[in-house]
């Protein structure tokens, strides 16, 4: 999967640092929610919607990491 240039620009503009895997998940979620390629889809989102996606991905990754530690 090619990394979205515009998603990376949004993250940089908002001062949000992410790991490569998080950016891939953010791209996929934008595509799922908008039905478009992430570079096009991100333009359809408000800043609040974008931040909601980023935070949901981060929460999910933290929860998965915590579950792996418990197992």
C-alpha cells in the first residue's frame, strides 16, 4: 500500500507523530469511511473527523498491545 502524502501532511501540520503502521491504519480507515483513496478521502474530512480517526487508531493499538502483554 502506498503511503498517503496528504495524510502525512495533515499529521505534520497538526504536530502529530505516528509510527509507519499507525499511518497505514489511518489511511485504511479514511478509505473505509470515505469510500475513496486516502489522499482524496482526507480532503472530505473535517479536522475534527481526522483527529477522531487518529485517536481511534491509537487507542486500538494501545489496547491490542496491552492484551498481548497480558497473554
